[in-house]
C-alpha cells in the first residue's frame, strides 16, 4: 500500500514522499543504495535537497519503508532508479516553463507584446 511520490510543484520546496505512510506517531524511511537512510516527517515526506538529488541521480535503487493505517508493521518497497535523471529533468523543465509563462501572462496583454 505504499509507493514513492515526488512533488516538484514548488521549486523551492521539492518533496520526496512515501505515499500511503499514515500510521500515527511513526516516521517513514527513504534510502538510496547503501547510503544512510533518511527519516521522513510524520507525513512520510522529506525535502528533496541537492544531496539527495545527487544520490538519486547516481544510484541504482531506492528503498522506501512506511506503515499504512491500520497496520502497525512497516512495508518495504525497492524501486529502480533507472531513468530518474531524464524524468526529473523533464518534469522540472515543464514546471519552470509553466511558472515562467504564468509570470509573463500576469503582466497583462499590453505588456506581453
């Protein structure tokens, strides 16, 4: 019942989450290859910072662990990171283009000419 979820909608606050992790008073875990595991917040998310992004780009697999209510025992998933860099770069370029377009269109039609 858990999966990996990446929220790139806010350039200044990208999130990597264990979707489905919702057991009260527990935290999830995200680990890239043999790197140290990172503990999520109670919502199952952590910031996708530069260090973690570098690990994901150079890594081969990500391991996520979370607990889905009402089952107290953790569930673990291992996911291949093949294609991560290409997909993330593509999604960020769409977000950045969309945000740039929103700034341009908010100026009004006369200023866009």
